[in-house]
């Protein structure tokens, strides 16, 4: 069986909230604040480990890649489209 690889190690809190519970940006940060969404603090930025999110959802490594790509494409700033 080939080993799965993931393209992303971390994602933003809003992206993780949308994937995990289909919640808004503000609600995702509230989930992070209460500890329901496990975050890593990098300076002032908060990110979520994709490995944690995959484990929480019972997915194999790399299975979230397409959902992350879709979320990022739909939530890109207008000037980047």
C-alpha cells in the first residue's frame, strides 16, 4: 500500500472551521478560543495542523487536499482572482 502524502501541513483557522463544521470565520476563531479547534500559535498568527483535522474527521493523510484547494479558491481576495 503506497504511503499517502499531504500537500498542506497547516491551514488557516477559517479554512479549518469551514471544513470541520461549515462555520463562519468568526465562529471558527471562537472554536479555536474555546479549544474545540486545536491551533498552533506562530507569532501572532494561528494555524491548524492538517494532520489533526484529518485525524478528527477519520481521514487518511492527503484526503483533505481537494477540499482545502476548493476553499482557498472560493475565498481568495478579489484582486487575486
